[in-house]
């Protein structure tokens, strides 16, 4: 029944005593069905704020890792030796060595050893060393000199130790042909230790063991 027929019935109904049929409203539009994931509802996004990751106090970097083989009666046995540098970039730095049958366990041991043997470096207000200093460890000889406005000019393990100590405007130089990064790092630590012991002395050209 269309709209015109309904109007005609409403006009004639009072005269003929006919009750007009009720007008049925148009069907409501079906609500959109959310997309499903294989018959399952999509996961709801949590309104809780994500927890911020806590930054560790000390930064750690692996400077050397090697596999050591030991020949026993039952065959060869492998262990790992890891050397790391750890520091807070605010004047504290240390070098550690760890050995274990697994690399992750060796890294944990080396990190604990580095934190245990940390030193506090004597720095100027500009976060640089006050004077030049030189040190030797085993066959590695390292010389550190302040270099204003040049940044960190160093390589090998010397740079790793300097960066983790937070030192700026410094020049590091290797005076030996040693390529052992662990010895170089320990020579750098030994040179930085001299700053606190002799803060006003100039560079001593004689290198002592």
C-alpha cells in the first residue's frame, strides 16, 4: 500500500466507518558489523599508559670477545672470554673481564667485574682532563692530552673508555704497536687514575710499569 492509497482511506474512513490500517514505519538501517578476525572480535586497545623503560645507570660495551679451547681427556672444552667497558658518562668508568661456558654469562661476569673496579676520574668543569698524562700496561702504552674544541680524537679501546667516562675535548694516542684491546683499555684506565693522584704534575716522559 502506497502513500496515496493511505491518504484516500483516511479521508473516506470517517464517513464509511472504516478503521484505517496502521502505518508501518520503514525498517531502520542495520548497524554496521565490526570486522572480525576469523570469527573472533578484534582486540581492544588498552587505555592504560605504557610504562617508561628505566634507563640503566651504567652503559656497557663489549670491546673484546674470544673463544678459548682447552684440551682434556674427554676431548676439547670451549669457554668464552669477554672484556667490557662500563661507565656512567659522568666521570666513573671501569674495565672488566669475565670467563664462562656461555657468552651471556661471561658478559654478566665481566660487567660485575667492571662495576667492582670502577674509578672516579678527576675532570675540569668543561668535562676534560686538566693536563696530559701517559701510562703503560703490559705492552700497551697510551698518552692522553687535552684538546680544546676538537672533541674526542682517539681510536680502538681508548675511545670506548673515554666515551663511557664522559670526557670531552681529549686526544688519545697509542705509543706502542700492541693490538690487544684489553691491555689498551687497562692502560687508559691507569692513565686516568694518575690524574687524581697527581693533579698538578705535567706529563712525565719516562714510562714506568
